């Protein structure tokens, strides 16, 4: 039973570190604007 908790804890920690780690940008991606407003009118 104790091994199960250790396995779950390790799984959660590695998942958190992998998912929340920094990512590098692709060349040219510095000029991309992310728009969070869903009411924006694309013309």
C-alpha cells in the first residue's frame, strides 16, 4: 500500500514538472499575438 502512494506521488510530481516547464519558442514566433478576448471582430 505504501508503494502505491509513492508511485502516485512520483507520477504527479513528474507530470507537474513536465507540464509546467518552460518551452522554447520557434523561430519567428516572437511576433505572434495571442488574443484572449472572444468578442474580437476579425476583419
